[in-house]
């Protein structure tokens, strides 16, 4: 049995633990299994850049961040475009799969990776996905590995900012990753005790945030913590196209600077912006993510042995299971309006940029 494995899209803590979990499971169950590591995600599949993975490759990587296979972003929308010889990336990936003589391809990645995995599966390849991302936005699974490590890091960032905010009496904006979905900001915002949490799913009214700050000033609080997702936007901005918003902000992709300037003017407070950026994706996976990655990796091994192709691993009701790739590819898991954590945040008086706390 010959199995290819790749990691694709943005890296996150736990990728190596998943590779290890999957490969150890397979080598333990199938003596003559051949494991092919595909370099830099779909790039390696397009360009036939691979290496044989041996037992030694999985030693000492459980707690190491990043991915031993390398990764890259290969936009889904370009997969079918043809080069001057009339050959597409999709054609090349199918050729590599055939050339290598793979029985199955395991794709570890986020939303974009799942879209391409779905495409390959539709083309007749035996594909099994494993959902990773700090964004936790893969449809059909309660959790993706990498998310909780990122929540831990983002929470520590808010904790550290908290002490400076309190000491200086400042209003601190902590801009966290999440362009389309705000799970990371929601969870870290609650864990870090933010006063305001702003999410891409719920466009905000800047005036409501100003009211929160003024009320806190009146109550004697000199500082404020605002956890804001990179994709959060005002109600006004949400009426524009993405390109128009960015142009209007002078090239800024996030709304944080504009909001901080508004708050500084409107409330007379001193503001600072902290952007932890890729720190949220780096470093060692948490113990939780090491366990989840081991569970998801070894379960993907089960799926391979059972020939359950065209699927992706998922966690539902706290149990490991799988979904069809066709049900997952192309759909994002947004925060629903009445999500339990949203309700909890609102019930504790955390403002999400609207007046729904009082509903
Ligand atoms: O998808 C994970 C993610 O970290 C997003 O939260 C973020 O918007 C994006 O990747 C950043 O991508 P890149 O590393 O390519 O700049």
C-alpha cells in the first residue's frame, strides 16, 4: 500500500503531531506500507516533489510546531487554469498521483485545502482530509487542531496587554487572526477578559464601543481591552465590497486603525494597537492539540484501511468521526448569531459591537 501525505495552506501547531499520528498508525498496522511525503502542499503534488518517509522521520516531532513536509498556498481558483501547453495544475496533480502509484492521498489543511481535496476526489483520486487551522472554520467539525494552541497564545497576548493597559490607563486593541470568521477572537477574548469583542460575523457600530468606554470611565475604569478580529468591520464598511473598504482605509486590510482613531477622538482616551500576527500560528502545540492531532491522524489511518475515501476527519459530540468531502469543501463554519459562547459573552456584559446584549 502506497500513501501520499501533504500539509497545505497556513501552518499551525499540531501539523507534525498529525503526520506522526497518521504515519505511526499506518506503519503499525500495515507492515509493507510505503509513505510518501509530498513537499510544500499541493505545490509538491503539482511538481512531483516528494520523498519517502521512514520511521525515523516521526521521531521527536510530536511537540514541534510547523510541518516537516513544508507547506504553501495554492489558490483553488487557479487549479483548472491551463498553462501555454494546455495543462492545468489539476492535470499535473493527477499525473503525479498516477506516476507515484498512490493508493490514497491524505491532505492535511484548512478550507482552501479541502476545496482542492474535494476537486481531486471528484476527479477519481482516493482522498482523505484532516482539518487543521487556527481559524476553526472548517464546516462539519466542532474543532480543528491548531485552534486551541492559538487560543492559548492569543489569550496570553491579551493577558500581557492587560497589565500595560491597567498601568498606563490605556485603551488597548488586540487584533487577532481571522479574516472571515472570529472563533479565535471570541474564545481568546473571553479567556482574556476583553471588555469588547469584535468579530467578522457581527459588524459593529463604533458609537456603541464609544458608549462602553465612556460608561467604564464613569465607573472609574481607566483602561479598556478590545479584542478585534482582523476581518471585523463596521456596519458602514460591511455595505462595501472588500476592495472598496481597503481603498477607503488607505490600503489597510483591517479596520482596527480607523476604529482606534475614532475612539481616541470620541472618548479622549489614549489607544494602542497590538497585532500578534503569526505568533498565533507558531511554536509548539498545546497538550490538547497534541492529543487531538494524534487522535485525528490515527483516525485518518483507520479511514485509509477501511477505504473510506472522499472523506475528511471531524470531531462531533466530542467523538472522532468523518464527513464527506463534498459536504465540507467550499463551506465555512461561521459563528452563528445564537452560538453558546456568543450568548455567554453577552450575558456577562461583554459587548460585541451591537446592542443585542440588552435584547
Ligand atoms: O488561515 C489561517 C490564517 O492564519 C488566517 O487567520 C489569516 O488571515 C491568514 O492565515 C494569514 O495568512 P498568511 O500567513 O498567508 O499571511
